[in-house]
C-alpha cells in the first residue's frame, strides 16, 4: 500500500476538479479525500495499491478537461490507518 498527499495547482477550483477526482479515485479503488485550499490549490490524500496509485497520479497531472493543472506536488505519507472511502471535504 502507498499513501500520499497530492497538492494540485492551476485552475482547479470551481471546475468540478474534486468531483472528477472522486470519480477517478473510485475507478482505481483509491481511498482518501479531496479538498479545496484557501490558496487555490486542491489537496488530495490518497491511499491504494502501488499500481493503482501510479495510474491515479498520472491522471492528476492532467485532471479533467474542465481544469488546467500547472503543477502537482507529491508527499509520501506514513501508512498508519486504512481509509474506507474517498470523500470530498
């Protein structure tokens, strides 16, 4: 299992980025959450098997057609608890 924090910069708020992210997470069996940050970025906490995570991160680099992703920053997190769903907060 791999757990990461992904910070996505660009035009990612007000374009349904979190909803598309939740749908893609469900497709790849990713557990975690997505939330808007005050600075305009979206923060994603994601936990999954390594191969699913790689595919999800690849998707995060481009995001949905409604968004424009300029940059993503990935931080590895300690796998300390099992998440049970993917929520929008």
